[in-house]
């Protein structure tokens, strides 16, 4: 018997473990995306033939979330839901852009120092498969991780709301360079960053960095206290990355084409925001 929403939703604990969201959060996602699905031309059957094994829209969304949560192959997903892997691929190709329109982080151009007082910025790295072409290998090789990766910068408020997600960049690119290529942050907002952003204080104001120990010299007691206090405060953004990486598609070695990585990271960041009421 194939997996269905009506069966799995009767076991809320298992449902949350398999999809990354609880039943109420799942229903909110469905309610947001369903109108777009119903308006989509692709959702209307144009010719005679066999109907999909996924009878309801809930089953379709659940299949995508299980894929994000577990990052199993399309063949595995197809076996769970009674589909061929090519049908799984076509379903995700239709559904993901609609999910992005309703869930992805939207750039808020109204952000002002009065609205945003404290911002935390950080970059996360995710392993990727070794590119075949040499110029792509050079762009994605991270000297820090000593493997091929891609980076995404995330900006969040101190209340936990994610307000910005950058494009995906090759692991070779430095964190500070990524920041310079992305949309500038409000000048008067307080910005809390790590040592990967050294130099940011020269191009904008109100930047809080940890002290770096110089060669042959130690940090003073006050400097160590400052670093501990800053690290404790910035732990909020590390916890937020953990929430995103509960979805294994953002934690394990990324096997898909890089073009969709930004969209998928955005969708999952939007789901995390939704779970916290933002």
C-alpha cells in the first residue's frame, strides 16, 4: 500500500519526523500554496489517460517535504508513493516554484533602522559533488573545509526572523566577498558578525566583530569577555541554521543541479519562519 496523507496524519509524531513539520503547520503550507496550484495551467488534465497515484494535493506536498526532510532518491520517493521516478521529477518541477512564491523569503525593501535594530549575519557551507569541469572545481573548492562546497549567507533579526537569504556561491568565495556582492544592510542597524567578515567595519557602521589574537600576543580579559558575550548572542543564528539543516537536503552532500539550490534554501527558510509565526 502506498503512503498517503490521510494515513500518515493519523500518527502526528511520525508525520513530523518524516516531513519536518507538524500537521497544523503542514495544513498552513497547503492552504498557502493550493490556490496557486488550482490556478496553474499545468494542474489541469488536458488529455485522457491515467490519473496520478497522488490523488490529493496534500499527498503531493507531503511527497516534496519528505524529499526535503530525508533527501532520499526520486526512485525511493516513487516507491513510497507508487510513482515512477520520472513522475516524481515532473511533480517537483511544477510544485517547487509555487512553493517558492508562497513560502520563500521575500526581500523587504522597507527595512529601516527603526524597524531593524539588530542583525546577525553568517554564512553556511554545504558539501557538493565534485564537479566534472575543472573551472567549476576551482570555484567550489573550499580551503577551509578541504572539499567542494557551496555557500549561502543568511541575515536574521535578533528575534529569530530570517529576513534575507543570499544566492548560492561557490565554496572558494570568501564570506566578506559574498556580503559585498549582496544587498547592503541598513547603515544604522547594529550588525553582529564573526571574523569571516573582517573589513565590513570599513564599509558600513555599527559592526560588532570578535577580537582576533595577534601572533605572539594573547587577548586581554576584557577582550575574552567580549568574545564570549558576542558568541553567546550569535548562537541564535547557529541554531537557525540547525533548524534549516533538519531538512537533510540542506545538510548532506548536495546531489542535484546547483540552479535550484537557492530556491530550495529559500523555501525551507520560509518554512522555518512560518513555524515561528513570522
